[in-house]
């Protein structure tokens, strides 16, 4: 069983790792945001993986990642006051790739309407406590350039 990071855990990361050794399930530290805050999240998707964007979850192969909190942001507007709104996977796709280069956006959007392909050099990262985590479901893909290290010990 994979070790889960809990609040208060201490982690040791290694900065000496090879890109080709990074895989799903690895826990990485990376910098994100304007202030380059360091985060620790688990790799859920790697380059070439397809994300299926569904109303209540994202599916990567057999893995389902809930994203109910995003639903509110990605509802299609309607003139009908009785409408509850429909989840817009197209709107969510554009939201997730907004920070990629135009070339990488084209690669990511090359799937069908409800799908995104993770471009080369990017990862889809999710926190172990995904009901409370800010992660790739909100930020989009994490660039290899922002990865600081691979977690090797948790205690």
C-alpha cells in the first residue's frame, strides 16, 4: 500500500533523480504560483496519458479523482432560470490548459471533447487529501521545470 502524506509529516526529497524514473504514484515537490510556493503532491498522470473530464470526477485509466468543487466554476450559463446548469467539459479543458504554450495547448486538446492529453514535459499532480487539496484539478498541468525533487522518505 502506498504511504499517504498527512498534515505534520516530515518528508525528505532527493534532487538527484532522472526524468525517465518519474512515474504515477511518485510523490514530488514542485514550485507553483507567482511566489513559487513549494507544494508536495502525488503524480496521477504523465505525458501521453489521457484525462477524461466528467461531471463529478476526472478519470485517468481506471483511476477516478473527484472534483465536485470545480463543478460550480464550470457550469454552462443558461437563460432559463429553472436550469441547474450543465457541466461544460469544453470550458474545463480550456481552463486546464490556459497556462501552456500554444503548441502544448494543441497537443493537450488533440483528444475528443471530454478529453485532454498530457503534453510531454508535464504532469497531472493531485494531493493525497484530494477533497481538500489545491492541485492540477485547479491549476492545470505542472511543468517538469518546476519540479524540485522526489520524496524518498516520509516520517
